[in-house]
């Protein structure tokens, strides 16, 4: 007689798993223009019309408003003939200080609520990289993200951060600890804004163009070398070409690199940034992003050379470009140590790894325009590179 077993707990399926692919496609609209709020300039109107939408609210960084008297009035006039409700232009301070806590983020949340900005409405942010980042955090989280049109106003934000797909404020004494990924509805790079920065800040922002050239485009690096005098003098045609080409290289990598939201461990656009971010936080952000990146790029260039990856002549060419842009390659914070004599800056490597997760992955250079990922940096050798930078 057949034995008839009682159904047991284990005879039922242990689990039921269902994997879905969720394709999400974003359009990254990037415009280069001048005088974006002149009534005859169609760039913004076309973008607003493309998305339909109900309302628009503008966040303007106050030093930009001061540098451009009449800008708020021009924005107001620009919106009048458009068929959406204009909720006004709100001014707030900017600079790295606004990334140090959540004050500005909360003010922007409040404004978004007060003006009933919904996911079909637009927020416009006009300002430098820090302002774009901090207001961006509020915009990315209000209603889980409302439409954002960025107007970067500095060289660095036009040639790099403005066309990026992330935003952040600083937290726990770490750079960009609180933030989000998201593709802006559009980025309008109004090249006229570049005219009112200090010449030093204008030149310094070109370091991100140098960086992206080094990791992506040897010809562009050679173009920068060939136009160094013009770039250092902020000759408009050279400056604008450099900003535009850099922005497009950044955007091209984000769109085609296969990991726009950085789920892996590799961050090629962050060449030189592990030390840069740590130097910024070590100095309580007295050292700004662009000069910090110049030091970080110089350090990782020398390290690439000293560990045998990069030809010394190529390294010398990179350091010359940084010098000619008037950027320092050393800051005393590189030598600040803890009680055990360890350089504080080296903890930047741990923080860099932890920010992404996974294995430490740092991009070094094996040639001009060609990077290579490594998973370990030798701290004594890094120390020797810092010695070299100090003595230059
Ligand atoms: N989200 C990203 O992907 C990303 C990428 C790179 C850098 N960043 C961030 O960008 C920030 C640096 O941005 P930044 O270099 O633009 O500096 P910034 O935003 O601090 O601006 C520098 C100074 O210039 C002033 N300013 C801005 N536009 C001006 C104009 N047109 N005329 C006169 N003054 C003007 C500002 O008020 C500020 O005092 C850092 O916080 C960095 O972490 C973000
Ligand atoms: Zn940067």
C-alpha cells in the first residue's frame, strides 16, 4: 500500500520571487545661450512649452542678483507672455556656507509649499554650484522631486556641476553627504553670467575642464595647452569654448557611460576629488572646491607618475597647465596630522570609498586623456608626492 504522506510545511514553495525591469528614460536638455531672459530669446520659452506645466518659481542667488541689477525684473517680464503662472523670484544667499546645514533647504521647501509648486510646475535655480546644490536638494525632495531648470552662473557650475545629475549638501563633516540623483528638466548655460565673477574664480573653475580632458579627451587637453595664455587672460572666445566642450564631455559621460546614478564603484569624473573633498572639509570649507580640485588633480597626477603609470613628461605638462591657470598645487592641510602622525587627508580615501560603497576605486592617469582605475593607493608614496608638491 502506497504511503500517503501528510502535506508538510516544506511541501509548499519556499518563496516566490518576481523580478521586473523598469526602464526609465530621461531627456537631458542642455542649452548654451546669452542673455537668456531677453524677451526675444526663445530658449527658455521653448523648454517650458515642451513640458506644459502650471507654474514657475525662481530661486536666485543674491550676489548674482547684485551683480546683475535688473535681472529679477527681466525674469518677470520674460514670463508675462508665457501661458503659465509666474510665482515670482526669491533671493537667497549662496556659496559653500549654504551647504553646511539644512536652513536653505527648509526655506525652499517652505516656498515650494507656499506657492503650490507641484510636479508639473517648474523651479528655476540661478546661481553658482553651491547654490544649485543646496536648492537642488530641496527641489529633488519636495513632492519627491519637482521639475528643475538650472541656470549655472559660475565657470565651474557651467563647465561641470550644472550639467550633472546630482545635488547635495554637506553633513557629518563630510562633503556632499546628504543629497539625491536626478536629471534636471533642463540646463541653460547663459554665458553672459561668466562676466561678473572675480577673474581668479573664473580661471579656477576651468580646473574641471582640465580634469575631464585628462580622463576623457587628449585632444581637448592639447587644445587647453595651446590656448593657455588666452584662457588665463579669460579671453571670451577661448573661455566659452572651454566651458562648452567641458560641459558636453561631462554630459556625454553621464548619458553614455552606463552608470549615470553611480551605482558602481567607479567615478571617472571625480579624478583628483578624494583629496579635494577632504581638503575642503578639513579647512572648514575655507578652501573652495575649484582650488581644492587643482591640488587633488596635481596630487593624483604626481602619484600616477611615481607609481609608474604616467610618463613624467606628461605629468609635467599637467602641472604646468594648473600653474598657468594661477592655481596652487599645495595647501598646508595636506600635512595636517592626527595624534599618531597620520595625515588627516588620507581619511579622504576611506570617505571616498564609503560614499559609493564597494571597493575603493580611484581613477589615475596612464596617459593624457586616458584613466585607469586602481583599488589601492600607497600612503607612503602619496606622502612623497605631497613632499614634492610642498617643495615646488
Ligand atoms: N552636484 C555636482 O555634481 C557638483 C559637481 C561639482 C561641484 N559641485 C559643487 O559646486 C560647488 C562649487 O561651485 P562654484 O565653484 O560655482 O562656487 P560657489 O557656488 O560657491 O560660488 C562661488 C562664489 O561666486 C558667487 N557667484 C556665483 N555666480 C556669480 C556671478 N555670475 N557673478 C558674481 N559672483 C557669482 C557666489 O555667490 C559665491 O560667492 C561646490 O559645493 C561643489 O561641491 C557639485
Ligand atoms: Zn568637482
